[in-house]
C-alpha cells in the first residue's frame, strides 16, 4: 500500500501544479498540445480539441506541452505559440504552477483542523506542574510540582498550549511566570534554556517530559549504530554505560555525553535483560552523537481529537502554513550555507513511507502531509535553477531587462547543467534514503 499512497499523493500534487500552467496557457490563447501525468511513452488518454490528455509510463512527474516552447521549433512563429506571447503572459503561465500548489496548501490546511487532528490531551488542560526536572532552569528558578501557571510575561494563560508556545518560541530569553501556589500568586523569573535533544526552548516543566517519555525504542535506523548493536523496535532501555536510564530524554543525554565512546546499553526485551555494545555515530546535521533510534510514538500519552470551527480552522491552518514556510526557508538557507547536510532531506523513499504512515493515521494526517508537500513543491519549484519553473522565471526576468530573450545556446547549456545538478541531488538523496531505511551502505561495506 505504501507505493499506492505515494503515487496517489504525487499524482494529485503534480496534477494541480500542471493544471496551473494549463489554465493560464489556455487563457493566454496558447495552443496546448499535451497535458500529461507522467513522462515517457503514452499509455492511454483522450484528445479534446488541440490537447492530448494522457497518462504516460513513468509516474514520477508530469508536464504541459505548449506550442513553441522551444524558440527553435518550426512553429515558434505561430501566433498561438508560447514563444510569441509577451514576457508578462509567459511569466503568468510559468508562475501559476507553483502558485496552484501554494493555493492547495492554503485550502487543505484549514480542512485538517476542521476534520480534527489527534493531539496530546494535556494541551487543553490548565498548566499545573506535573513535575520539575532536576538541574533544569525551572528548578533553579524555584518552580515547584503542583504550581498552577496563570500568567506568562503578564499575559493570562488558560492551558498548557499557551504556556508551551511561550516556552518553545523563546529560547535564551528570561520570562516572568506567575503561578498560583496554595491560593497565592507568586511571580517567578526563569530562563528559557535549550537542549540539543529537544527543539525550541526548554524550562524543565513541560508535560511531555513526564508523560509518554519512557525510553522505548520505536524504530531503528538501517545501518545505524543501534542496528549494528542488535537493538530492536520495542526494546525498553534500562541503562547506558552502567548508569540507569529514567526516560527517553535522559537516555539521549547520556548518549550525547558519551562523546562517541563505545558503551554497554542494557535493554529489556520479552521480559529478559540484554547487554549490548554500541558505538554512537556523529551526526553532522544534528551536531551530536546518535545511535540511530527513534522514540515509540504510541506510548501512554492520552490523546484527544480536537476539531476547530470554520473561522478558527482558517486561522489555525494559515498559521501552520506560515510556520512551515518559515521552516522551509530556514532549511534552504542552512543547506546553501553548508550548515546542514543534504542527508537530512527526505527523498522519494522517505516521502513514500511518510505518505503511507500519514494515510494510515487518518484523513486529517494525510491531508496535512499533502498540504506540507504541496508547500514544499511550490517553494522548491521557484528556485532559480534551469529546468525548474524558477529557472524559466529567471530567464524571463533577464529578457524583460535586456528587451530580448537569452540566446538559445546559453539556455541550452544552463538547462543541461541544471538537469545534471538535479539528477545528482536526487541520486544522493535517494542513496541517503536507502541507507536510512535499509542500511544499504553498511551492507555494501560488509561485502568488502
């Protein structure tokens, strides 16, 4: 089913993208010769007017073929050709593909919140402290178990969601927390720290540190240190390097503090204790040592399906889109400045697995992932790389400034360079996927 869900998602996103090009081409009076889902030989289709609507053999992509896209075509001088249209008309045809993907994300994300997503129940509960983690900013500040947070920086808060938003988004800042302690309001200033093992800010009172934080292995990365050591999904980690492990965060910190040294990891499997030897590997993207395991997401974390009203859904959906856009630009910036490894990018294999997992989780999660992918497709297509829409827009911008098109020779060379660049990236990302999922690189090394 994984491959089926993958092609459904990919086909739908490509259809929307190409539909954008198609609609604007038709509106501009351009002759559209083919609208294809997939590349390569035509499998089947139907012809209506000038256009052949077809399904082609290779499903990883799609295209709209317009008359005169290549200025050297014999029919490039036809009044209905793409080449004969104004720069502005061609610009609109090219940009409307990525724009349609952006519109799709804007439409889908509010639907996710209307349908309802499963989220931790505690988010909507009053922010009463379940515990305070040892050696944390909260403990240093004097926050205590049982305190009820009533305001942050002078603003009233009603639940954990409001409190966590203030903490996660303010690492490095000092916040003023008002708590109800035995009927009296006490104002306490605490620093919002950060941990390599957690995204965003950290104080040490977050409920997820005390609920569903057991050190139980969810999945094991193929070819990673844990796989080599014999660690399996479902193992409960009891100790690391001879020190008892209290929870997942504690285990992660112990691995980091080990600085890559081989250690004994004690796990419980089917009621038996096993001592395994593991050597953490340094992850360039995360800038710390890891053993290649992920947390079991199905632990005893009470979950609630939360549904939003129409207006609330629109606000929440677009806020989520803006957040995802920010994350996308941040990742692109870090990739371009070589502060992030390409290995963190998910290629077709990872996308296929994630699509299937999202579909299995329910309609809301599947639509969320579709919106996320559509957003990524929109932004990535606008990168100024020949063969992408952004490359075409770049050439059109030059043409608008110079008052004449870029020469066919220059465009041809740039397109070939862009093609090989993209193919190189795809091959590297796919190989990285294969290593993450199946440990192919490690397996090949073992043959020699």
